[in-house]
C-alpha cells in the first residue's frame, strides 16, 4: 500500500486514526533508544529501599503515645505534676 519512507508511513497511519492533524509535517523521529537499561532497575530498587527506610522510621516514631495535659497555670511544667 505504501511505497514511501517509514516516517511518511507513520504519519499517514497517525492521521488515519486521528492523532495528527492533516497538513502537519513531522520531521523528527517519534521515539529513540533508551540510553541506560539498568536505570529502571536502580530507580525501582532505590524507591523500594527508601520506602522501607521511611516505613521503619514512621513505625518507630509512632510507638510513642501522645498524652494531652491540661493545666490552668501556663507557667507549670509537666515535670511538676
């Protein structure tokens, strides 16, 4: 059906399904190679490690109960009670 270059074929297909306005001229490649394949793994592992550290800190800090102390004397300290 198409005897044109690959880019022209991609433009024609995109126009047929409504992604590209008629008359637009794309002169660049739509995709490119991903430069670092191990970056995805590092980001996922780093995210999981930071989530684990944050969860441990949150769990440790929530072990202290908050106690509300009411007083009528603003100069009184909690140790005086």
